[in-house]
């Protein structure tokens, strides 16, 4: 019962903060305590258009209760959402629409505004 309640709360936070009908990250989504800010992505714009830096380290998503963060592909399309207080190794830093992104998997990037750089 406890897991079901937690799952429902997490899901309601995800649904309240993001529209699943769109594939682009929204400029600023805020509902209650669930917040994620991402740059709006225009068509035909890619992180690779602005160049990337090969650098490695570790980032950690912010520890805000009930918050989820979007991982986007190199074109800014949301691939999935991740929770708070999670650590990821990154191997590249990219730039798109004035925002800095860290590559945390082969084709998934997280916005610098959603993480703290640990190393």
C-alpha cells in the first residue's frame, strides 16, 4: 500500500509538471513543488551544432522532494525523466539555446540548471 501511494504521488508529480503530449522540453514548468526548467528547443537545433567539450566528471540532480528532471537527446527531445538526488557520470559538455548540458549516456543529456557538479 505504501509503495502504491508513493508511486501515485510520484506519477502525479510527473503528470502535473510535464505534458506527455509534447516531445520537446518546455521553457519552464512549475506545479506545486515539482519543477524542471529546460530550454525551449527550436526545430533543426542540436547540441552538436554548437560544439561540445570532451570533459568527464560526476553530476548529481538537485535534491528537491517530488521533482523529476528531463533527460533529452541531442535535439532536445525528452527521452525520459529521472528523480532527484541521483548521480551520473558525464563525458561531454554541450550547449543548446543558451543552456549548458551534460551528456550522461550515449544520447541523453541533462541541463546544467538541474544538477550540481561534484567533480
